[in-house]
C-alpha cells in the first residue's frame, strides 16, 4: 500500500457525495486566553501571561531534549468527558447516559501513556480521584526504576491541580 501525501488525501474529501470532512479537535484554552480573546483582559496581564506561557514551553522543550534517565518527566491531561453508551434511539439515549472520565498521564521519557478511566458511579471529578490516580502511577513508576527527580507538566484543569505542593520534598 502506498502512502498518500496530504494534498491528495484532502482532494478525496472535496466533492464527495457524503460531504466528508476532516475533524479538527478544539484546542484547550485557559481562562486567561479566553478572557483576552473576548476583550475582557487588560494588555499588561495578557503580556505577563504570554511570557509565562513561553517560558513554560521553553522549559518543557529543554527538559525533553535532556533525556535524563534519572528524571521521571511526565505530562497529564483530563481528556474530553465521554458519554456511554452511544445509541441512535434518542428516548433511550437520555435515560441511559453515563459520564466516563479519562485521565491520561504521558511519560515523555519513553513516549508511554497510562490512562485512568472511570465512570460517574465509581467517582467524580474532584481532587480525590486525581490524587488516587497519581498515587497509583507514581507508586508503580518509582518501583520500576531509579528516578531521583520527577517533573510534571499539566494544563490549567482545576480539579487535577488542587494537589500542588512546592519545595524539595514535593
């Protein structure tokens, strides 16, 4: 099988009788970015936010390029909430809707991923659920190898960031 270039691939969608299109997922934005986009933020605060964002991106790129085997370098994100089960009958759909959460931890050192999935009956979206996921993940990773340092990158999700601690023993 021969791979297609992007131009040829996109041309397959143009004029298709079923009106096919490529899906572009929505990019997560923090509250500050949304406020600026809507014109509800002063320029000084926006500039300060952009500088901090750029510094964080540069630091993450530097950490990724170092590839220190003694450092556990990970990023985390709560993926979009899923609804289960997926049904075509609308009356049945609204009676059986179940929220399913997917918390993803990506190990940048080996490009490995761990997903913690639970539904609303098993737990909610509080700091307790994320703390339990972190405890399980770190317990497993720290027993697997010899890591003397852990660096965690996260987006601005309130629930997963409620368990912050700064300092040497963090």
